[in-house]
C-alpha cells in the first residue's frame, strides 16, 4: 500500500500522546478509530481531542467547519475488533513492555496481514514487539513528540526485522502528516530521549546537590542556551513517571549510572508528584 492510499487508521490509546496522534491523522484526511480500555476512557479521549481542536479554533488556526469535519472522522471504541479493517495501526499505549507485547499479539490476529503496525514508544525495543507478530518485517517505530499537533519531528525507528518497503511507507505517511522525519536505530532512547535523559538527569542532580535553585537553572537554560523551557519545566510537562521509565530502559541497556533515575525523581514519583498531569511536580499547577 502507498501512503496516499491510507484511508482508515487505528490508534491504540487516547491519552496525551494518543489523542494528539488521532488529531494529526484526522487532519490529514483519514478516518481514525482509537481504542481505549473502557467506555469512560473513550469519552475522556474524545474530550481531550475536542479541547485541543477548540483551542485551535480560538487561536484562528482552524475553522469551525474544519473542526466539525475532523471530529466527524474520529471514532472511539473499547473493542479491538472495530479497527480490524484499518490500513495502518499506530500503538500509543502506556510505556510498559508487557502491555505493548500483548497489544501487538492482538493486532496481529485482527488486522490484515499486509498492513504496517507501528509503535509510538519513546524508548522500548521495537524488535520485541515485531517478534510478537507473524509480520516482523512490517513493524516499525514511529515516535511522535508532545504535543503531536504542534511538534514537527518524528523519529522513524528501524528494527533489524523491518523491511525497506515498510520504512519507505512509514516515511511517506509521516510526511503526509506534515512531519519532518529522522531515522534512528532500534536502540534504547533512540536519538532524542537518549540525549535528553543525560540532560534532565544532570539538572535533577544539580538541584539535589543544591548547586542552584530550580528557578535559576530553568532561567539559565532558557536565556543562556535558547531553550523554550528549562529542564524542570520540561520534566513537569513530560511527567516524572514517564521520564523515570525512559531512564530505567536506558540504564537496563547501557548500565551507565548517569542515565539511572536520580533518587529525587524516584521519590517524587512515589509521592505522586508527576508534574502537570498531577497538579504538582517541581512546580505547582492549578486544576
């Protein structure tokens, strides 16, 4: 199948990343069905998409008519069978390997043998998901960045089983979505999260050692390095639990203590101080 021939897309998960991927795909003119664990999560996902589209209308980035058309192309379900006729499936579930392996086994059994199965994982091994299927050559990493409707980058990750045809298809479809594609090997963290984990861990350790305040570190990075936000603002946006999960994957693969989650990060996650999603992280946020 050619990228321009994709008409129906299935997305597994409609959380922060999944909802953004659904929105991006629907804006590209496809019909999108997303799968969540239950009806309550299905409604939460749709509300998240609607809120994002409402903001785009308020900012003049989207017309009311286009908003209605996009919402009309999006469907939510708690039944995997509803995505059985998809031309492409993108998995965007939680960053837990066992969960993803089970999802890929399920997808392999309900979808056409000729379609590509992609994962949005930010750090987990693509090949382990590929080998849960009878089509390991058609499994690829398509790592979107948060928020997907705004950020242009997409990391395309090739497992050792992924075919040239699948890579060409995935690149073509990503470009159809308006993304700029970079290609990385199937190695923990890929390009961005590998580099980012060293940076964020260094900032946390600097704070642990009382080298400087979080406010001064954030200000120094923004004004001195030209970053749009400082490391602690970014950690709160990403989520401390997500950051720690990525760091643990990198440590498992490389055994470099510099990428292991710092003690402060572990304690904050245990306390539920996850960042914006919980209302408190390194900074506090109103509901």
